[in-house]
C-alpha cells in the first residue's frame, strides 16, 4: 500500500529522517513508534503526500507520488482516511458536518446519501444519532476520537492513518477504542498505519512495528522480532518497566 525508499527529511539544518526504507502491506496494521520529535507525524504526512521528503521516493498504492499532479494525488487521497494527532475536529462545525465534510468535498454523494452515510458511520463507531447535532466542545475526549474516526472512515478508505489514536484517553476508554479499531480492521479489511506509544495497543493490534530512533529506522518487524532486537533504544522501549509488564502479561496469557 505504501513503500518508502531511501527517504530523507531535513528542516533547514535539522535532519529528521535518514535513509528510511519501509513498506505497509495490504490488510495489515503497522505500528510506528519513536520518541517525541523523532519524526513520526512527518513520516505519515510524507506517506500520504501532504509533504514532500527531501530525498528518496514514496509510492502510494503503487504510484510514485512525486510524479503525480494535484488531481491524481487527490484521487489517491480519496482512498485514504486520516485521524490527525489530537483528533482535530473543525470546532465550528457540528458532528454531522464534521463527518460529512470529506463526503461533500469529494462531490461523490448528494445530500440524501450523505445523510445516510453520516449516520451509518456514527453507528459504526458506537455513537448514537443524537450526538450528530452537537458541537465538538460539547463532547468528551473519547467521543471526539470516535467522531474523528468516523470522519476518517467517511470515504470508506482502504488505508487508514492514525496518529496517536488513544492518547489522552483514560485506560478504560482507550481499551474500548482499541477494541473498536480491531473490529473495524477485521470487518473493513483496512490497511492501517498507526503512530502509538501505547504498548497495550501495539500488542493487541499491530502485525508489524517500525521504530524510529536517531533519524533512522532502528527496527522493523513483528513484535516478537522487536523484542529480540539489540538496538539500545528498541531494548529500552520494549524492555523498560512498562514493556515488561505488558509483554510478560501477554506471554503468561498465551501459555
Ligand atoms: N513544518 C516544520 N518546520 C520545521 N520543523 C518541523 C516542522 N514539522 C516538524 N518539524 C520538526 O521535525 C521533528 C519531527 O517532528 P514530528 O512532528 O514529525 O515528530 P513526532 O515524532 O510526530 O513527535 P510527537 O511524538 O511529539 O508527535 C521535530 O523536531 C519538529 O520540530
Ligand atoms: Mg507527532
């Protein structure tokens, strides 16, 4: 679904990515981790062509992004859903209009169909129809995430980008949200790229994990592979106190 080849990113003199090679496979969930400022959000933006890398190539659905015009890129964007970091709903629009936004923008549906689709998406993320007329300021953090997810799913994407989907939620709400993501992934057979620091989320959902450290891809593989990695940052991330708690509990549950 996505292929990065020798990707490099610089902001002025600051090197954010160096020689990143990475693929996102159809139907799989790739987790992307790295410390704050390691360039995860930037990498997502480059994968979807919202930003050009300084070096290297990005292929999205088999097409090289630097060779596409604006109209062709927009056509590929219609196959993608994005949940931005922080949820980022339009604060002046109610829930209905937030979810309808990408549908209206795509001009693929008339208002009657849009209405149906919006209520369908609300049900998909387990929100009641009554929420549709509320403004974002009238929602809880968990509800905002669900609405943002409904909006990301509005165009029935094949590929979903999630930037820290569970951050800011309490553990129980986060767990519910993880279960919802898992169900939607199975039902809709989505391919997903998910930035997350949440080890529980990673263990429960990700087929593969990629770790950014020191501007490079420090590791990329299944969680089992990564747990064996000798890279200092990867070891620290997965074998610190939190990692031990999450993964030892998982191993015990498997036995
Ligand atoms: N438009 C920009 N102009 C200049 N520097 C930028 C720009 N966007 C990001 N950066 C820098 O690039 C680096 C990576 O930023 P990015 O937002 O991708 O990190 P991140 O891994 O998503 O961090 P976090 O976990 O905090 O969200 C940071 O040092 C940031 O300051
Ligand atoms: Mg970020």
